C-alpha cells in the first residue's frame, strides 16, 4: 500500500510538474506573441510617422512652389504695368511734343518733325 501511495504521489508530482511546464511554455508563447505584436505596431507607427513627415514635406514644398509662382506672377504683372506706364508716358511726351511744335509752327509754313 505504501509503495502504491508513493507511486501515485510520484505520478501526481510528475503530472503537476508537466502542467507547470506547459503553463510556463504557454506563458512564454503569449509573451513572445505580445512582443511580436508590439514590434509590428511600433514598426507600423514608425512607417506612418515617416509617411506623414513625407506628406508634410511635400505639402511645404508645394506651398513654397505656389508662393514662388505667385511672386513670379506678381513680378511679371508689375513689370507689365511698368512697361505700360512707360509706354503711356512716352506717348504722352510725344503728344505734348507734337502739340508744342504745332503751336509754335508759323502759320502758312511747313513744320518738319523728325
């Protein structure tokens, strides 16, 4: 009877040991799975951060391009306005010159304008 009891006790101890080992294995597996999940999540977060940073960079570059385009357009507009103003000034000067020459012209004489 004692031998049988001892055998059962050993069997129970072995069963408990195997159960604990299995529990530990399962725990380690879960921990590893969690670690891998966190690594993937972190990798995804970093990827999204990089993508967002790239998007922001492109937005800034596009904004700068648009700003330069607007500045160039404004410069061209001002240049055209200045050219037009100069043209009108020359035309007015010429008109005034012709008017003065005509006013000064002696009646009955041909006024030569070069």
